[in-house]
C-alpha cells in the first residue's frame, strides 16, 4: 500500500472540507434563490472543483522544486 506524503494528506483534508462547503453553498443558493438568481449556483460548484486542483498542482510543484534542491550535487 502506498504511503502519502504529509502535504498530500493535508491537501486531501483541505479538498474535502472545501468541496463540502462549496456544495452546501450551492445547495443553499439553489434552495432559496428565485428565478434568475439560481444561475449563481454554478460559481461555487466550479470553484469547488477548480480550487483544490490548483492547490494540488501548486503543492506538487513546490514539493518537486524542494526535492530537486535537496538532491542537487554539491
């Protein structure tokens, strides 16, 4: 079984919390909005997916750069 790095565990925790809160916000908007205001439901849904992906890519890039610097020959 593969072990995850600390940054991956923290990202997973962040992604789950972010996703749940985005879904709750979208559900609230859909439930209480009337008419054209229901179109606002897409923003939290898109951000609920896009933000964790961007954060993962940034953390992965940072980790790669950090590993490369520590493995550089002296």
